[in-house]
């Protein structure tokens, strides 16, 4: 019997990811073997904004089995003393696109999108996953990928075939025809238009079907694009899905136990999505005070993607005039919106949208640095990139804080990140599920 379309696509994605795999590190016990104790000068466990000085974490079989001064270190334990450093939970990027990368030349970027095969793109995805993990990001939510490459990559990582973060994959984003998450307006005779399996839908029934396609093919979460975008060809702030379409998509996803992330720059579209029950608003450039207060009241997260907003603002000259104009307008509004959201107390999770940044994968920690630029305390920014992101993703029972019983996803940085949050950009050790996946020796 021949392979189905999705079977073929996932096979190529798996193959590409496998060939991106890094060689195993020597001298590091594999997950599940032996005891490891990490010691340092400080411990930020992300259960609060308090920095602890009883910086000991004991790990066995990929789990944390002891924290702090009460951790009993048995004889024979491999003790790694990291000196003047800080132990933190593994970082989380709540808005990731490992299957995509940007280019300083906008037109070359579009050309690459058209010309790369699915298997070639899977190679890039595998490489992006590796450097993201080595940067300390042990978990990501992947909010949109063509051809289900993110699902194939997730499966390859889970099978131990290639290194990478824990991935919550969403498959194709749900979008209107011609919307911000549809493909560019290529001539139809050259590039086939997308269909419901690709996430493009019209009407409540078809949007419900599009969500089912993503979940049937393995999506852990759902992304819907409810307003225009900055780098797409549409107006940035207009609603693009109707209330009926958004409600149908959200209802179907929640029926299946999947959370929903809503790409929304415009206030009207975001409010409709919030009222329909989405779990997070991504970007949020033009959100009003009233909408932000509604988000706080309903516990809807904001994922501000400062990294992408900052990039398009500072590199607006790289884009066609209509996109450059949108980038400048949206970024100015975004700065004021984020300051207001922080002041109001909207729940915030760190997410980068790193695919917008040229050669950006692996530089994800800049998001926490940028959050402090707009008024967030450094300790709160660390929590946004750990505990709060884990809450949003629905994985707080496993990751996001350093506590006994949780997965041993741990990042070590030199110095004190509360005093200088920029040190998060250069980790000296990264542990994932009890296995050291990166350690600097000098």
C-alpha cells in the first residue's frame, strides 16, 4: 500500500532532522543513568522572584530529586560545581518557528520559500532545533509550519534521533484566504493555492475542518491568525476571520484538549478572539487598555514577541515600502501597548517569533532582555520565560520551575541574571531531562 501524503511528508522531515543530529557528548551519562548534582553560587527556581543561595539540584533518571540545602547527595554522585553561576529552569519560547528562517534580503527570502523542498527545509529545521536547545531553550511551542515539518521534527526529537527542545507543534496555522498566515499572492498557475488541510478556510464549518486536519496529523496546539500581519501583504490591524469562524476553531480545538494561540495585531480582532476563548494573543501591537484589562480578567496570556517587533523596526529598510510602513507603525504602537500590559498585570509569556530575525535561531534569550526594556523587572522576565510560559503551554507539571519531581531541564549562566539579565544569552551549561546537552569548558 502506498504512503499517504502526510506519511511521506513526515518521513522526509524525520530523515532531514536525523541528519542534523549532533554527535553524542563524551563523558556525559545518558538520561536515566547515574546521579548528578549541580552546584553553583545561586539558584533561581522561578517559583517566586527570590534568588536562593542554597544552589544545589540533585538529578536522577532525568528528574529532579532534590533541591537546595535539604538535597541529600549520596556517595558516588557526579558533582558538578559551577562556581559563580546561577541555576535556572530550562527556558521556554512560547512563539517559535524552527522550520523557518529569515534573510536580510526580503526578496531572496521569498525566493527560498518557493524553491526549497520539504526535505531540504527539514534539514534547516533540525539545525535550528539544535542551536535553540544549546541556547538553553529546552521547550518551545511551535506556532505554524507548512507540510507538518514541525510535527515530524517533534517526533524525531522525542525518538532521540536528533537534538532539540521539547516541541508542542501546531501544524499549519488557521487563516483566511489571503490572510496573514496564507502564502504570498503567488500566481495560481505557478503555485497551487492552499486548502483546508493547509489551514486556509472560509466559514465556520470549514475552519472547524481545518482545525481537525491539524489535530488529525498530530498537532499539540492550534494557531489561528485573526488579524493582518506585519510581514504579509494585508493591512496589519484588520480582522480577517469572522466571529463564527474563530468560535468554531476555538471550540473544536478545546473539545480535543488543545490550546489556541491567536496571532492578532489589531484590537478588534483580538477582542473577538478573547471573547471566543483563545488562550493567548500573539504580538498584540494595537491592543487597547480595555482589551488588556479583559485579558487579565479572563487569564488570557500575551506573548508580545518583542524580538520580532524590535527587528522589523530596526531593519524596516530591508522590506518593500508597504511592509516597511506597517513595521514602523506597528512597532511604535507595540512599545506603548506592552508597557501598559505590564502595568495592568496581564499574564505574559516570553516568545520570540525568531524566524523574523536573520540568523536569529539560538539567540532566543534576547526576548527576556527586551521585556525588561519595556518595564518588566528582570526576575519577572525570567519567570515569563520559564514558569509563566509553562503555564500557558499546559506543561507546568513537568517544566518551568526547579522543583522536586519535575523534569531536569536546567540552564546555568555565569553571574547573576537578576543583576544582569543579558547573561541569559550565554549559558555555560544546558541540561535536558537530566542529560547535559551543552557545556562550555572555558
